[in-house]
């Protein structure tokens, strides 16, 4: 079985990645390491910079992940600032910002950054379109209780449970793209 190191401080992300990559025969070793996160409006730039730093510090090939919730009526906010927004105003704050807004279109994006120290960092992108619910539904982490992916019966990520969410998520799509590249001879 192939292995990859996933550098993240977020244990939930590490668990999701391990479950998803297991489907491809890739074993994930989680390394909890605080990385410098550059300030950028591009998830791809953030993920590549983090992957480069992680590979240099760990000394082996690594992946990192950066994700964001992009809400159309809020001009893409919170986007790459999703983690900070989640820590400060959370789901209740986003719902308050969305009060009275009919256009609830949103997208969840994930970028996997890979680096092996021998070349420039690579990125693999996954995206799921959906909408923001009017209230929190389900109890999981981050924005899962307020994001309803399109064509999934109106359930939030949080209401789906891990197996169902991992089948269709933005993270799944980005990790699938990475795995297909990583497994090529």
C-alpha cells in the first residue's frame, strides 16, 4: 500500500482524508504541524505554499489541504478566510449575514497541495455547488450544518453522515484528483 503524509492541525480533516484515500489503496500518516498560512485570495496559492513549507520541514513527500466556503451573494465571502470566519462568527454569524437574502447559492472548494521537495508544489482542486440553509441542520464541524450540496435531497453535509458526505464532498473530489495522479506509474 502506498503512503502519504497529510500535514494538518485539523484531526477531522485527517480522518476524512484517510477514509477517502483508503478507497485508492493509499495509507495516510497524519502529522500535526503548525504551518505558516500566507494571506491570499487564492486557495491554490495557500495550499501550494503550505505544501512547500511542510515538505521542507518534514523532509518527505506531503499533502496539505485548504478549503473554503464561497457564498455568491456575499461576493465569495468567506472564501479563503473560512477558518477565521468559522472561529470568530461561526455558522450563526453567516446565517445572520444571509438573513433576508434569497440567493443562497454557494460552493465549497478544496485544494490539496502536494510537494516532495524535488519540484514545485502541485495542486488538486475539488468543488461542490450548493446553497446555504436558513438554519443549522445536524451537528458536525465547521460549515457542514449550513451547506446543502445540490442534488442531494436537501440535506446538509452534517445531516449526511461521514460515509455519504465523503462520497460527494469537495474534499473527496480534490483527493480523488490527487490519488489518480499519485497512483500513475
